[in-house]
C-alpha cells in the first residue's frame, strides 16, 4: 500500500518518491512473520523514450524495514547482509 507518492517531470525523466506500509505476514530475508506493521520508503527515476519506459533506477530503504521487524530481537543477525538496495533496469 502506497501511503504517499511524489513525482516530478523533467525532459525525458520522471522522478518519484514513495512510502510503503504493510504487515509482515511471511518470511522476509530469513525472518519469519512477526505480524508487525512496517514502513519504508524509496525512489524511482524513469527515463521515457518514444512514449515508453526505457530505463528505471530504483532504490528502497530495506534497512529501515528490517530494523522495525527485528526491533524485539536485537540479537537477530538476518539484517547483516541487507543494505539499502539500488536497482537499475533497462530495456
């Protein structure tokens, strides 16, 4: 569920910032379901060519999410290999 989205148009690119909230109901990076509500945010930049998305740059704050899931279990090491994710897609 997207709480809020912001977007900006410039030339051939669209920049968005989004926020997500949801309930942790299944295995997430090795952490079993906790039933906790979690929040995290991210950004996307989309490049448009000939009316179609040609490239996407995507980041999300997974450490923010993992900290909320693991807040009761400070000794859980599942978040050691999790960092803020950055993805790049191209067609």
